[in-house]
C-alpha cells in the first residue's frame, strides 16, 4: 500500500488537503512542510515511510491546496493540524516537521502532548528573543512584488538558488510552484518570526530526534539549541543536506525518521 492517496478534510478553516501512504492500521506519522511549500515536499518520502508506517503529509492551513481561514500564526497552524488528526480518528501521531513544519510540530506537542508520541525536528529554528530580534531587521525571505514582464519569477528563483543543490533545477521549480500557489508566501515566515518558542519548549516531554543538515545555513546552528534545551533529544546529522532536504535527499531523510521511530518500539 505504498501508493499515495490524496483527500480533503472539512475542518474549521474549510477544506484541508492531505496525502497519505501506507497501511492505515500502522502507526501514523504526520509530516509538516516548510513555508511556502506544500505536501509535495514529502512526495518522494511518503512511499519510503509508507512501507512501514501510515505516513500522512498535510498542506498547512493556507498553503498548497488547503484553505486558510484564520490568523497566520504557529498556534493556528497547529490547531488545524490537530483538527486533521481528530478528523482521521488518530489517537496519537508521531510528528515530523521541516523548517516551519518543525515549529508547528513543537506547538502541537506543547498544546496536545497526549496526542503526540514523538517529534522529529528537521532543520528547525529555535525562535527565542534573539531570533525574533534578528528576524525583525531582515528583509522578507520570499516576498517578490509582481512585475509586468514576469521578471519577478526569476527573482524568486534566484533568491533561493544559493540554498539549493546545483544540478537539481526541479527542486527550485517545485518551490516556485508552491510559492506562486499561495496568496502570501511570506505568511509562514512571519509566523515563525513572532513565535515565542522559549515559552513552549519547556512543555516538550516526548522523545525528540533533531535532524541537522550540514549545508543549511538558516537552521544548522539551531541544532545545538535543541540539544541543550531538550535533554531527551538525539542528534542525527545528514551530510550535504540543504534547505530542501526532504525532496533533495528523500532516502536519507526517510531512513533517519524510520530509524528513530523504530528505536522507540524496542
């Protein structure tokens, strides 16, 4: 049952889209994407995890094919994710988040600890006061005003190009496709930039795997913050991984998640 099944759930914000792979009777793993991506960030990962787990990749509220409805905040994104878990009748899920998805995963675990069995935080920033102050002075990440000649499309591509592997233009193409599909590609970044993580992390009691990619300048330095603040966390490094890790290195990503989750069953 490793083919991908796609569906919509009618939730408080409207229709929320998700893709699933694997036996629905297996332990569920909820995958949360970075901004402004969609479930497609995990398209190659789903069949790999689906060989053993019930892997579910949702479109965050307001991204991909999911309706938004509500504030662009980490708390809101996490609440909608919990609504999807309820809709699917899942008592408890393992949660995997990449970049923004990892921040949402932290809020989900802090808000509903009994519903989250474990956390895998992939390239997840630690958004404390210093992080928020630094982000407040930086220009927008993915906000490129539309131009009549279409040059903004090249600008969007070029702004991200240095953080993507050479020779894999299909990854940048997937990013641009997702960025163009949302009304505000900067919304998720602003939500991360205002999130007070230091007030939530103390509630994390679940087993945690921290995935650190060596070539992700945004997130790699934050791995030390997680290890310092979560004594139960284990660190896994993925050599050569960059910002688009799940679709850049799906086999290595899935293997790291599978190894961590399988270890919890022993």
